[in-house]
C-alpha cells in the first residue's frame, strides 16, 4: 500500500530530525567512545558543567576530562544507566548531577542540548559570571523543501544572551559534526571552529581550548555574528539531507590569503 503524501512528509521530517540529532549533536544517544584517560584533578583546570548527555555531551565531555577538567554532566536523570556509563568513560574526576546543581558547581558551562530544550532548561539556572560555550543551532526542518531553515529571526546565541545577560557567552562548536568533535582526525584534515562573542577574554580562553582539542580557532567577531555561524550549520546539513554523502564536508578557513598590497576595504558594489 502506498503511503499518503502527509505520511511521507512526516517520515521525511522524522528522518531530517534524526540526521540533525546524529550529526550536529541534538540527539540523546551516547557515542561509543573509548574511556578517557584518567587525569588528576588540577586546581588550575576549570570545572565544566556539560548540560546534556547526547551526542555533543558524549563527544566533548570525555575529551574535556582527558585534558584534566573536572566534568559534571547535568542531566534530568543523573543516575540513569547511560549517564553513569558516560561518567565512567570520562575518568575519575567526572560526575553527574541535576542540571541546576551542575551549573552551580561549575566555572564553565557547555550547552549540549537540543535547541528545543535549551530555553526551558536555561530559564531554571543561574549563568551569571559563568563562561558559557554555545554549540546550539536554532534550526527546523521544512518537509516541503527537504531542507533546514532558521527557527528564529536572530540566532540561538542571541536568545541565550537574553536569558542569561550576565553570562560570558561564546558561540563555538556549532559548525562541526559530533563525530569530528569526538575525533578531529575523522575529518581527514584541519577543521576550523569559528568563534563569536562580545567578551574578548572569554573568547580568547575558548579559542585556547579549541586548539587544545585539536582544531583551529577563528575569531569572527561579536555575538551577533552567531547568526551567520548558525547559517553555516544550516549549509552543513545540505549534503546530509540531499546527498550524496560523499559531498559531506567540514569547514576549514585557510589563513594567509590577504592581497600583497592593500587597497583598503569598501562595501561590495
């Protein structure tokens, strides 16, 4: 029996959501990664709350722990078996706690949540003076076209700033797949993590972290430029939604391409 057009549209939408969850990290299934090497907890390493235990949390959490950061996974069900398995993979300095407690105990906060859960979660916590890393993308799937589109007029980052105006917010890690977050060598070459934020010192610190994790960092200006970075994530999804999969890419911004002799910068004509 042939399915109805409405049913086919629902199936396409479900598949698009699944792809977004698996690739850009808005999922709930932990990566099957090797345990992080045990690291002594260092008084000089920031304590990081990783909010969410899906693809992004499971990719970056163990890697942060391997760098010596005490990691606290914020979860609605911290005793759940898969959450505890992720804690175990993250070494002896890792733990899990309810989300508000994880934020309270942390110096840094990594938002590893689906966009649809981000607003309600952040309304219930105090992010004042925390360095907050935002890899979220406010995207939604459009069944009629088969592509993603922006779900907000500005950006996820700017919405987060409205919710937490005193947070030291930096947009980062939103343009790469969770599999590459977990293992940069999976890209087969250098990968750039673009950064946007208004707090220069926070952005500089996140850039140093990006390099520690094996990526290149590129400062692309103020937080309002997160709109363009989230647009990059939208474009990242095109070959994953429309194929072929051989066209799937990662972003690398090559430096050193300025003209030998500058004629100044002017608006496009």
